[in-house]
C-alpha cells in the first residue's frame, strides 16, 4: 500500500473515530459463519478498526486482523483490552501489514473475510489461503456507470466490474452465493474451498 493511502486512512480514523458495530450484511451471514467449529481460524483483510474481526471472534473464531493503518489497529487493540478486562476474552490478533507485500500462507484459514478492500492481485492467494471447506467472503463496491459511486470513489479501479467475481473465483471455489446489486452498487461473494 502506498504511504499516501496509509496516511489517508490514519487521518480518517483520527478525524472520525470508530464504531464497533459489525456490518449488517455480515451479521446476516451468521448461520453460514457458525458452520465452522469453535476455534476455527479467520483472517479479516484490511480490517480497519476491527468491528468485523471482533464479531467473528465472538462467534468463536480465532482471528488475525490485518490492516495498514496503525491508528485503526490501535482502536482494535484498545477494544480487545477493554473486553478482556471486562471478562470477555476475544481471540483477535491485530497486526499492521502491507497487504501488497505480505504473502498469505497456504491452507491457513477456515474463513477469509475481505470487506471493501480490493486488490485483484490477491485473488489467487486468497483461494490458496483457505483450508479445505473454508469460506471466502468478499463484500465490496460494484461499479455502475453513472451511479452514486462516481462521487464516492476516487478511482473506479476500487470497484468491481459486473461479473468480475464469478470470473475470478468460479474455477477455484464452489460458489455458495454471488450477489451483484447494481441499485446499491455492492457485490458479495461467498465461496467455499473444495474438500479433498
């Protein structure tokens, strides 16, 4: 990640603070998230302040929470410390990582979550990072020409093109669910790694 991007995210977290309420769409996936046994390993890529990582930990996952923003990760570390002090231990390990330079370990995770971080170069290693039967969940922007995103996104490369998720993952994962919502300019994939 470029230093300017990291600085921009750090400034955004300093200015706006952080809300630990998990994303509604992730909570809606709780039935499929509970398929894995307690102690399953999860990776939250570009976790920001860690709201989704904490939610996964509360479901019983041991979560690696990676982000380039030390300010966002500090929010997460303080919240984990607060929860542990209050008697609610959560299995979250926050780590500052440049995702463009840090390889994903093969067969390391039962769940890999990518919420609104788009680096197409990571797509192959995301598949390889899953254990057999592991889930990949991607939820991000869908480019809709003339849509509201044109004013929200500084670069259309930060949004998926229609059909892009299917093209990238259908040969590597079983597609559990794929939604492209042009009206809300969102795309979501749930894919499962094949079992031997």
